[in-house]
């Protein structure tokens, strides 16, 4: 079974995000967008990251796959997240989370043949995927569920 720790992606503000750096912590992976009705979820994502950073890491993946709700470039996205929500958790450069140009990270995340756990489809912005401390998929949570919902907290082990 493969682990998310095999992936390394460009970071939103430069540099890279190496998922192997998060060994020993649970990972909450979320595809995000700045112009979505669910965008206020950034606040709860940031709160979880700030309060439980010793146990979990939140990783945001900006994506423009749904209703063109992430039209900006990396600089615009970073500025929006910082100014409006004080986001300090790691964020990747903009990627595609579905379709013909789906990033290999999301191919792994959504295909049981890759992640060993479940097949899923990214249904909208702010779909959540939780990985254990060894980088193995624990489950996915629908976009409409808030980050502080019991389902997410239970997967993260912080309920």
C-alpha cells in the first residue's frame, strides 16, 4: 500500500511541500478555492491547524475545477488567504483535482488501486481527506461538512 508521504509538490509561496516531512502527524488534505460559498471553511481549517499543530497538519490544494472559483495565480491566492483568514498552514501551488489533467496526488487520493482504502470522487471545493501518521488514507469527508464537524474530528483523533 502506498503512502501520501511519497509526494512532494511545489508550495504556494515557493519552495516545496514534502509530505514525508509530516510523518508522525495526521494530515488533513483539502482542495480549496477563494470564490466558493464554502470558502469561510478556511477559518476552521486554520483554527484546527493552530490548535492541534503538534498532532495534525492541514494542507490546502488550490484548484480551479469547480465553477472557476479559484481563478487567481499563486500570489493572489496566498494574499487572499493571509489577509482574509490568516492562513498559516501549508498550501500547494494550484493543481487540478479532477478531470484529464488531475494531478498525480489526487489520482492517488481518489483511486483505491493507489491508496489501498477507497475509490472516491472530488465532488466540490473543500472536500477533505484524512491520512494517518504513516501517511495512509483513513477516509474522506464531503465538502459541505465543516472542518470542525465530528466526522472530521473523529478521523483526526481530536474529537
